[in-house]
C-alpha cells in the first residue's frame, strides 16, 4: 500500500496527491472538476483520475483492483457503482457512517492502511437541510436501496423521518437495508413496500436513490400518476441535473431537490478526508455548475 504524503494548506508537497474515482460508466462525472478546483484554491498539488471499468480493463475481484491502484500510487479513492459495498470488507478501518450504512464511497490510503468512509450520508443530509428545510417528514418513500440508497435512508431517519417506506427492484436488497435500519434505529421506523402507488399515496416525500433517470437509464422510477402536487420530491441523480422525475414533479407543482446538493457536499467531505484541508465550498459549487 502507498505511504501517503498528505498535503496540508501552506505546505509544499513532495509530489501531487493522487486521487481517483473507481466506478463503471463514470465519464460524465463532475467530481474531478470539484476536487481540482478545491485543491487549486488551497494551493495544493493534486491529481484526480477516473478509473472506469467500462474504459479500462480491471481485475474482476475488488481486492485485486484495490491492490492494483495502491501499487499505482493512489493516495485515495472515491468509489461509486458497482463497488461501494464490494470494497467494504477490504478496509482496515471503517468510519461509523460507513459501518452503519454498509457501504464505502471514500477510501483514504495512508501509512499502509485503508480507511473507508461514507460521505454520501452527510452529503444528502446537508443538501436536504439547505434545500428543503421545512419539508414534512412523517412518511417518506425511498426508491432504491443500494449503496447510495442506504446512505440516504440513514440520513432521512437521522433527520427525523418517522416512517420510511423502502422499495427496490431487488426485494432482497430492500429487505437487507430495512434489517440494518431496524438494528440501528429500532423496529418500525422502516418497512419494505412492493405497492409503489399505495406507498406514494401515503407519503409526504419521495426520493429517488436508484439509477433510473440517469442519462444512460432514462425514465421515471415510479408511475407518473403516483406523484401528487403536495409531495416534495428529491433525486440523487445529477447527470442530467433535471431528471424526468424532477421535471414531472415541477410540472405538478411539487417542491423539488435536485441531486446537485448531495453531489457537492459528499465531495466537500471527501476532499477534507483526502487532504486534511477545509475546502472552498463556493469554488467547488462553481466547478460543479460550470458544466453545460
């Protein structure tokens, strides 16, 4: 594993900090530009690379992928689909958020050890706090129970959601997430649902944490008629920024929360973990919004 030289503000690093994003089909990500903008603002020498399994031939086993990237001198990794859960058992230590959520989206490689974190949790919490501060939170429907969905679920229950309905196309994934939530928050705060129309009818808010709506997977994650004007609707997809779900919800008069907030704030927390520096959030936001 790499022996990281972490660059702090005001120091002259011996070499650039080498960070990567590990995932599949990530060519459209805005994450590198945000990190590089923050590093430039802080005066840090910083490289950010995409490690895309659709572009580069990688080993099949996640353990072999991590070993390869460590050998290539990476000091840290952001991790996205389909590796967030796969890398979890490969960490030497886990943050409480990563342990609770059961997924890792940030890996710090330092002093021969792998530290796994989950910044999606705080990223969504901060986005919700700032973007929909007055949203009612008695009953909420969460669509998608994967790595990002797990982080959102924990953030919602931490934010005071009384009853969380969880739906995933893979019933077992939803069952496993609800079991984790029961263990952490006590029983009856979350439930698996299969009737999306009924769950939406009972909910005040709807959140899409599935990949449906991404540029490579367009569409709605639930029937259009299930969305009502009194709902608030959030999406964690940010490519495109205006997903079909958000456009449909806006047209019906719903309050909406785009995926840009979670994308920004998870990157803010990850940058601090990689560098030890507080990033310039405004510069990171400008970088995010510079995409056309």
